[in-house]
C-alpha cells in the first residue's frame, strides 16, 4: 500500500487532514500525465486539482477495484478528454510536436522522475546493512570524501571503498526487484 493509499484510508476513517497526504503523493504525477494531453500547464494543473477535489468530495465512488492512483488518473483522463472535446483542442498530433517538448514540460518531467526515483531510493536504503547505508549516505548525500567518511565510521579508506562497492551492488539489486529503472 502506497503512502497515498494509506493517507486515503485515514481520510476515509474520518481524518480530513490526511487528504493532504493524497495530494502530496499524486498531484505532480497527475499534472504531468494531463499535460501530455493538453500541452497547457495551467489547464493540466486545473484538471489535476479538479480530479483530487472530486475524490475528496465523493470518496465513496472509489470502489477499490483498482489502485487509488489508477482511479485518480482515470478521473483526470476523463476530465481532460471532456475539456479537449468541448474546446475543440483534440487534433491529431504529428510526431514532430512530440519530439519538440517545451522546456517547461521537460523540466517538469525531469522533476517528477527524479522525485519518484528519490522516493524509491529512500525506501530502499533502510533495507541495506547499516555499514553500507552509512557509507553511501556519507559519500553521496553528505558529499564527504572517503577519508572523512572513514573518520566518521572509524574505518579505513579501503573499508569505506568496500562498503560503497557492496552497498551499491546491494542497492542496485533491491531497486531492480522493486521495478526501478535506471541508465547504466
């Protein structure tokens, strides 16, 4: 169960404040998804907000036949298609338009992907051995040198190097088991 689904369950149990967790979990992805159809960031933000509002106002419509994410995305898709048809925006796209994404779209896409990757990484780190996790965090998150990390951990530089190598291998295995895609 995702954080968004947990927040939604709390919301259904009467905790109205928990809905902010649903928003935090799904809003940016919804905007990115809708933008792919509308090519208008403001319209995409409006549709994403309306989709989340619909879930907030009518939570019982979600029958748990799919994931909450799937349900929200289907609401957003339906709303986007309705607006596009109403405003006669729906036209055939030539492939050149798809290849020439705007800078705004590309930077938003990059941010969403990085956020998702960061979330997966954050969830995988606690599953590593503590030495591997600590070495990875000191070197890559705290920007310490091997020598500084060795001093913090009371280890040799060679041990830090070994921890990093083994930690990256273990992390790569964990992430690939969870469906993480990365470039080599």
